[in-house]
């Protein structure tokens, strides 16, 4: 399938409708490899929510539903290991966050060591404070008082294409409800506003700790599409995401 065909498939009026198309591919060094096209045809390194969906798809394919199942999946961000629990929730070892500014990548000047934390940035004629984290793909995290009042369609595209982010950027706008509860809206690079972003939920939890918004390393992140549990483990510096993935329908699509 070409990127253009994937974009047409994602069209919510003339295609199936979706934020992206995921391909489960053979791999010599893992159980499977994952590639994904965004709804605009661009190809990201990986997709946190997408890999949960892919794991449930593979479980249905191999008939292991109802049992705890683990897969190793190669992605553009490295190997990812989702574990489908007996209750159907999927826990994914998302790996360690990448915090060095140039590796995110961003050209914003580091504010603490080589990390960009609460760095000033002017976007859409407003002044913001931005914390930058990569989870294998780049994220800018902005803490605001009320995400419901945010004009996401106005500011999101301007963050995505800002010259301080040479690979473009996923942007999470976060409201701290409590030390263990974070609420967010996301503008995804190549997809726009989405109901959930797994790598973004991990990135914003890391950013909340770095920026002093919480000292808790396990948080519930409320996204427009539901809740995820995110843990940034101190002992191994890795992020773990737990959330649902459910089959909606299956069928044939004419390219």
C-alpha cells in the first residue's frame, strides 16, 4: 500500500476513517515488525496506541485470546514489547525517554543541563513554556490551566510546523488535575487532533515530573478517548503504558 492509498483509507468520509494504517510485517529479529502511515501519508517512528491495537490484532490472529500473551515488535523507534493481560488490558514497555534537546530533536536552548524544561517559546502570538521529550518520536509538552478552553485547531498546527522542531513535533497540552491525574489534548504530527496518543501520554508524564508538576511516577492520563495508566520507573528509567484495545469491526477495502 502506498502512502497516498493509506491517506485515502483514513479519510472519514470516503474511506474507512482512521488516524493511521498499521502494517504487521515479518521480522528476522522479533515476532513481528510494525510500520505505520499517518492519515496524511507520512510515516512516524511508532505509535503507542497503535501498538496496543496491533498486539490485540495479532492475538486474535493466532488464537491466543483470553491468555496472557507477549510479543516483541520491531519499530522505527526500536523493539517494543506489549503484554496482553488476562483481563484484556495491554501493558507496553515503551522504553526510556530521550531527554537531550538535539536528540528530540529541537533547536530550543537547553534550560537544565542538556534538557529543555519549561523553555520559553512564542507560538500563535502567545508565550508558552515547553518541555521536550522523545519516546522514539518527538514531543513538546505544554502545561496550561484548562485544556477544555484551548483552541487546539488554531495553535496545534503552528506548534507542529514551528522551526524550532526540525522533524516537526507532536504537542501535548496538559492540565494537572492532581499529583496522580493529568488531563491532556494532543495535536499529532501528521494526524492533527486525535482521541489518544500513547507516546504522548508517556512524554507528558515524564515532563510533569521534570517540570515539578508532580512527584508521582505513576499517573492516570485522561485523553479525549479515555484513560491510560503511565508509569516512569525510577529503577530502570523505562516508561510503561497500560490501556485497552478492542476490535471494532473487520471487512474488505477496495484499493
